[in-house]
C-alpha cells in the first residue's frame, strides 16, 4: 500500500467526524501543549512514550517495600542479639527485593518514538524493525471521534498519527500514534503538534508561544506538571497545606484528611521510589536496543546524515 493510500485509508476511519492533515511547516494556530507523553526532552532529541511500560517497576515497588520492612526488622533483631531472627528475615526479605528487580529490569521496555533535532528526522521501532521519516515535509493525521460505552456514556477522543517507512523497504509504511487518544480533543492534539514543531524548529528550549528561548524554565515547568511522580506527592500535599494556612491566617487550617495523606505518603514513599528507580534502570537498559545507526545520531558529535539520504545514496537495507 503506497503512502497516499495509507493516509486516505486512515482518514476514512473518521467518516464525517472532524479530521485534519497537519504539516511540519504550517502552524495550526494553537499554542504548544505537552500531552503528558514526553519521556525525555533533551537538547538533541525528544522521546515520546509508546505505552505498555508505565507499570514497569510496580512489582518491585510493592514487594520491595515489604522486603525493606523485613530488613528493618532484621536490624532490630540484630540490635537485640537474636541472630536466628536476623537470618530468617534476611532469607525472606532479600529475595522480595532482588528477584522482582532483576525480572523487571532484564525485560526491555517498548522503545519510544524519537524526534532527532540534529538530523531532523523521526525514528520508531516496530517489533525490532526500524521505521523512520524525515521531519521536513512530514504530515500528521489528526481526527476526533466519540466512543460510546454502556457505563461511561459518550467519551470524546482524538488521535494524532504520523507516517513512517521501514528502513531499506520504503514500500512498507506504518501510521504511528503519538500518544493515546482517550480523553483528547482535536484542539489538544493540534496544540501537541505545535509542541513538536516548536521543538524541532525553535528548540530545544522555547516559551509558551513556541518561540526560541535560552532558558529551559518553561519546558521544565510543563514537563513537571504533566509527569507528577509518586515521590512528589508529599511535597504537593505540604504545598496545599501551606496554601490553606495562608488563606486562613494560620487558624484551623489543618484537616484530618491532610494528616492522613501525609502519613500515607510517607508510608508509600519506599514503594514509589523503588517503582521509579526500577523503571529508570529498565529504560536505560532498553535504550541499548536501538541499532547503532540510530544511537550514533543521538550523540552530540554523531553523524548528521538522514537515514533517507543513506537509503538513496547507498541502497541501505538492514
């Protein structure tokens, strides 16, 4: 199926529902939005999550927290001189920490969608096969539709997809979704397209209007708002309590729910920390799954030739 056929086939799915064909060199009129799918935003490349791996580290966090509690009890037993109890707790606790950690970090995560600013191209891995597209001239299909369920009623969704081709086999193409469509609107997806355009054309750092900036403050602010971690919950609760205290002049500002949340967040902190740490280790290991032709182009001093140019010049086939 040729490229134009794929786009026509995709647009046919929306029927009479609103849909647009977006272009890399044309503004949508929206301000840049970050859609909570950014995995890495660096000076040279932008990585978008492809789903399927966000729960990685959850087993380690849950079982590991139990194991950590067992280690604390083992330390208490050691202070008491009860070495038999120490051995029992170590035998139980250490496997609860080590086994799930090794299991979750040894399995590769789904590779992200990469937007390379240096070479101005996009990379995508599909079942170990490399797909790519030059950024200049790229098009995206944005469409809005409603899903109706017996319990949820009508839920508006909007997808944003780009077309990529198999390296060495340009007749094989895929439409790749840039994030999950659930709960999105066409306006939001247009704003996210502007985020990508601002990064590729004016980045790596830009302001709320997509204009180039020497400061990364706005980018960090947006990414932090969209990627709140479990280990940040306690600081957010403390900030809310401080706001209540200021609003009430320091009188009768603390509610029982605030105290409950703080205690719960302290107790769940080890679980959240282990979850995040395991995910980050698995992510770093998974990055090695990219072929060298990609990894070398992500380096600050790597090649700047596009893969499409290599295909044309050398008939590249991998």
